[in-house]
């Protein structure tokens, strides 16, 4: 087990496409939460949501730091989905790719656990992961802040040199690289930062590229 590659998959916009339906719904829910609990206009609530997201990497962290918001309450209220199955956009070939990927597999996400489990369940891939590390498991220290990464590594006893992190957000990979992980950017953006070891247009491209990423090391699997 200690010599096996550890794959750390982000969830939203890495394993599935959250942009068309899910992210707009969450953004509206967060704006409504700020509007209600901080007595703001819709415009001011949306501006503050974006400000906290840019400043801290997650609106939740800004709410906790500046308003004493209960994180569990915030996450439940802003991640309610009556018809999540109708909002999912993903490739069904993902399951076969993951099953053939050698090594240990984890989901490492800023999302709350109940939402992550629901998404993975709808995609039919939950059992293909050893564990799901959600924002609650990180003690509400989201990526790209280094505390969440260190919490993950210590709690699961992972060697960063064995880890490959796959993300749609380049800034989250910068922290991973600082800790000694290999980094894979899942994006169609033309820009590839120096701290990215490999860029994939789609997560499905990993099935053809993981050998090159691991460098053919005999103990990689």
C-alpha cells in the first residue's frame, strides 16, 4: 500500500461538469443566504459572495471569519437540490476509466459531504473511491489554503510524493505542487502554469496519459 500512487480527484468541473446547472444553482442559493442572514440587497449579497470567494477560495470561509456563520447550517442551506439528477452533466465512460486506473483513489473537494456523495452516487462511481474528503473533513479550511491539504495528508497518512492531484482550478494545484505532489490540470484553457505537470482537456484523457505522468516507475502501481 505505501508504494502505490494516490490519485486525488477534485469533484466539480473535474469529474463532472457543474457549470451548466449546478454552479448557477449554488451561486443563487449562496446569494440568497447572504441576502437573508446579512440583510443585504440581492446586488450587495452577490458582490459580497464573489468577494469572499476570490479572497478566501470559498464564500463559506468569509462568512465564518466575518459573520460567525455556522458552517454546517450554511452548507446544508446552500446545497439543497430537489432534482439534482436532472442537473448532472457527466460522461458515463468515466466509470470504466476509473476502474482501470492503478493505485488508490480519493475525492478531495471543497464541497460538503452530503452533496459530494449524492453526485458520486448519481454518476455510479462512489464505490470506486477509497474515501471522500469533503470540506467538513478539512475542518472548513478549503483549497487552495495549505491547512486543508496538510489535514488531508496527516489524517489519511499519505505521502505527498506518491500523490497526483487532478483539478480544474490551477491555483489549487499550486499548493499541491508546493507540498511535493504531481499536478494535473483538467481544463481547455490555453494557459498552463509552470507548476502544472500535465494538462488534460478532459478527465477521460487520463486513461491514455497516466503512464507518461507516472514515468513508468515500477513501484508506481
